[in-house]
C-alpha cells in the first residue's frame, strides 16, 4: 500500500480545530494516492471489492445519499485497515429520462432518431430554465447529437457530485470511475445483450405492454407504482338469447368494444350454469364466451367480470391463459384508435364506435356511459370507489395497455428452473439485515412476465440490431440483423447495418435500424461488469468478481439487485457478490420518507459545510443497516453529538501526547492494565461487529468506551501521569499512548478527518493505511482485570456525587471518605486506591464491606467547610 507522509508542520497545534481538515487531508489523500487500488501482485483473496451504487447524475444529491454512502465507506475503510486491497470504484448513472428532460430544456433541442448526425453541432442556446417547453419550440437533432449534449451536461453534474463525495471523505479510488453511457458502458451493455440473444434469453414479440401515454414508452413491471384513484363501478347488462341479462360491474366501460369474454370463479355457484355459454355485449352486439378462472373474485362487484383487451394486468393473464382474441382499441397516445375491432359488424355497433374514435379515455368513458343510459343497458347510478391504479413511477397519468413489438429478456417468470435458481442464489448471499432477503424472494416469486427491456427513449444504450426490408419496403422483424462484437458500440439509427451502406436505409430491399434503447436497468444491472472491466480487462475482472459487497437502498431490491442477479446468472451461472448491505430511508421529523416529489429533501452541501464531514458521517454511521433514520435540519441532534465527539478526539489526543514521559515503558499499574483489558474487549467486539456489517454497533462500543476513558480513566490517572513516581507515571503514559493509538484507528472509518489529523501528530503515514488494532498489540492488557476500570469509574462517580451533594467544588479537598462494597469489589478497588485518593483529593481513604458499592462518610477539609458555611 502507498504510504502517506505526515502533513507539513504536523506538530500538535495549540488549539486543535475541525475547520479546514476536509480540504487539508482530502488534498493530501488525493495527491499521495492514499486510496488507490493496488493490483500489482494481488490475488483474489487479497482483494475486497465493492459494487458501488452509481448515483443518477442529474439534478442534485440529497442527504439520503450521504447516509447510505457513508455506510459503504465505513466498510471500505475497515477492510482496507484490516489488510485487504480495497477495490472501491465510483460510477455515474447518467442515462435515462431525467437527463433527457434536462438536456431538452437546457439546450432547446429534442431528439429525432431518424435524422442524420451533424458534426460540430451547436445547440440553439445553453442554460435553459429547466421548465417544460413545447416540443415545437425545440430544435430536432439526431440521437447521436442528442447523446453528445447529454454527455456534456452530465459531466458537469458529475463534477459537482464528486466534490460532495470528496468533502464527505469517501475513500473511493477515483481512477476507477465509469459512466453508464460512455463507450465502454455501451460496449459492455451491447455485448451482454448480444450474448442474451445468442443463448435464446432475449427475444422480441408482439404482446400487451404497459404503456405511459405521456412519455410514449413501454414500462417494465419493476417501474410500476400503485396510486389510489377515485373511480366508479358501472353496472352493465350483457344479453342472453331468451334469458335474463348477465350484470357485470366495471370501472372501464369505455373498453366495452374490446370485450372478449366474461369470467367468474369456477366454484361460484351463481355462474356455474353459464360456463360454456355465450352472451352479447351491450351497444356493440358482439358474441363473447362466459368462462371460468381462479383469479376471478366472487366478492368483487357482481362476482363476474368483463375481460377486455386490455384494462389491467389481470386482463392480460386471462387473455393469455384462456387463449382469447386481441381486440385492442387503445392507441399509443392514449386515445381510442379509429379502426374498430373486426368483431364489431352491426350498424348500431359501428355507429357507437365511431363516436368513441379519437377520444381520450376520459371522454370515451363519458360517451359510453351516455350511450348506455340512452339504450337502457346500464343499471342504476355509478357506485363511487377508490382503488389502486398502476402508474409509471415517473408519470402522472394511469398506464394503459397496448399491443406493441418489444424486446424481452427471460427472467424466470415463465421458467420455473430459472426462478428456482434465482431464489437459490439469493440464499447463497449474506443479507444485511437478513430479513431483506424475503423482499427479494417475494419479488422473484411474484413475477408475472419476462423483463420488457426496450424503451422508446433516446439517451440510452441503443439495441444493436437492424431489420431487413422486403421488396415492398416492409420490415422483416423475424430476421433481425444482429451486430457483431468487432463493431461495438453501435447506434443502428446512425450506423448502417452490416452488409449495407447508408444509402440503403429505408429503401426496399435495404434495412432500417432499431430505434429503441434498452431499459436503463439493463445497463445498471451490469455495474459489476462495467466497473470490473469484463471483456476489457480480464485480469482486473478476475481480481474483483464475484464482488464482496453490493451496498444499495432497500427500495431497489426489485430493480437493481434483482436485475444484477439475473444478468450474472445468465452470463456466469453464479451470484455477483457475497454480501448485500441494504440501507434504510431518511425520513423527515414527521417520519415521512424524504423524496423530491414530496418537497422535503435536504441537500447535503450546506450541512457538511456547517457541521463538518466527521459530524455528518457520525450521524449516518449511528444507524444500522435497514433502519430508517429521522433527520431534522433545524435540530440535527446526532450531528451535533458527532461534532462534539470529533472535537473531543482531537483534544484528548493533544492532552495525552502532552505528557512528558516514556511512551514505550512497561505497563504495570493494575488500573492501567484494567483499562487496556477493557479496550481489548472493545476491539474484539467492534471488529466482530464490523465483520458482520454492523457499523452502528462498532461505533456504539467504541464511543461508549471512549467517553469512559476520557471522563473517568484520564481523570483517575492524570495526577499519576504528571507525578514524580517514575514507575507509576511511565505506566500511565504508556497505557494512554497505547489506548489513543487504538482508539484513533477504531474511530477512523467513521470520523476520518479528525483521526487522520490526530494520528499525524505522532505517526508517519496515514491512519487509514495503518493496521486495524488488535487485543494482542495492547500487550500487558492481557493480564489486566477488566472489572477494575468500571469499579473505579463507579467509585469516582460516587466521589463526584458526594461533593455535589455537599455543594462543594470537585476540586475541594477531603479529609476522609469510606468506600463500601462487596469483598470482591473493595479488594479490586484497593489496587486503585492511590489514583482514587488523588482524583478525589482525599487525605484518608478507607474501604469497608457493604451490600453495595458506595462512597460514604465523606468529610470535607475544614477550609472548604468554612467556605461553604460563609456562602
């Protein structure tokens, strides 16, 4: 590992302060390569590798990022000090919809992937106000030009993000950074997708697709969000020849033209006689079957449901499993298409449909309701309800389901063997906390369809295929032209298909390029491959894969964690990491999750500047993995506690280094030996906690000991450390030096700046490259009685309380005092009698057996009594 020299002029300052430490030490760490990953001569066993989450480089970081990334950094620093070569990269997730929107408004452009690339393109302007603007006012440009502008803007965002991370003290190796839209990421993503095609794991199909009408894009299952919406049940009559009507209740009467069946539960006695018969739809007079399926709910509505193509995801399941026709009527723009389903043949039905064509869902619903009332086929008034409706997580209109040609990747939804294998891999991973594994298994078990990976967006990884055109100029989708490895990365919208030149684009007998891009999770799922140099740097990949750790938020188990697991299984047949560490959420003082949409997000830059990075890191590290943490920017109590701790670390270190005595002398005094024995237990327990990814427990143990050490032990021994008895003095100073060396290293992963500053006062090199403390290095502490220090602390507390009760100063002299306790207690305390007498300024201290430990019969010196009486 690289050594770090002490800071210039690193003698102990007269008054240590936290201000300026981030700039001072951050600059030195960067200059001297403190956190560089040293791969020379390394083996996989030497390395601890982290699959760091790449933050979205659009907009700004929030306090939740600081919270979770601090957790990861504590792990990285601990393992580095524990002797591992830590591979700790940083990525930037810079493709996707947020970046597109920002670029459109910032530069006044929009993407048209059919346009040719323009070299040296200059946008209309720079510095838009980031508010929505009309597409008609934006200049259309090619996808390649648009991506170049996206890259230009995200690079600037990334610089700001990096500045925050450096201020926070993340021990990242910045030479290992990557971007999810750079050439290397494009190559990796496209190559992995081509491998999926080769193995039959990726395919395209016409199928019902969840569709956002605002963004005009398909939406994957992982991107769904349920929102409670007001609606109403409409009771509608379906007709039977010569028999009573069948009444159904529907919230989507506008989809009556798309009705393909009625369905009830197979055990529902009310409808068993109807199974196998047919009914005719109101208004449109189309004959449809009545069928049975276990997903029908007898207690919902009238107990019998209309299946239409497609009102919701259950309709898709029924359509697929009952082998029903597709009579989709919803267009990509969210309006009813102009051409009616072929099944509508009656004059009245066609006339009714004509009144719907071109209307939005809302208008079509009102039209249908009016028509049903006029025909007498709706019964009673609508019954208002509130129910969950599926939205795209970034959208503000309910999703529709349309039929489109899309690319899919198999994910286990229809492959029981793959599903079982993904569950098995999940159980091979150590989850921190363990209960998070259930969320992963529930997601895998609840998958209903393969992963829809094509997106009708622009700033993303292009799907590397083209389609030949037949003699009539029609695409032959079943015979895609697939890119070869040697031409990657490619953009089929700008690059000609293999075997063709650009002049044949769009011509009969020529080709067209795929315009869709991949779902951003298709690239993010490959972060182990992207950071580790898969198929680009095989030596590096062999050193880091499978990774030791995937740290991430609990809210993206279903997306990032699952998709990474899937891609690793498909490509390598193994898990991508050994451990998964899931951070909780940051919540506001009202215990509501912080999010940009709620307007309660706190940005970290001001907090870091106001309180200092060590203080903010302390707040973050105080929370266990998987646990939500409240943050009140008006009263950040934990941050204030962290700042007090960091200042105390500096001041205590200065005080201890100020003793003029041998720091390498043997430790012989029983109290000193006891302190080192207790510290040895703290080291053991803190190490075990950190090895188990419980950083909060390690901090709690270390901090608790530290305050006892400062408030009690230091007070107990400082008179001896200043004294003239050489043996006792040298023993105290040696124990103090051993303790401060260990404590600085125990605190270093959490408060890196204060510990580095104090360490530099008496050591060469960086504390962060020093070895992790061990019980053995405390030497004589192995022979100490760990019970003596807490007993002495309790006795000191009793002395202090007695003086307070007597309304005397803690510096007041005491003529005599008695300490009572059990025989074991007073036998141990007798070994610390001289230190207790010194700290309590007690002339005559005696011990007596009693039921409990207590300080009694304290007699203040006469001068003190006279002072007290005069007062």
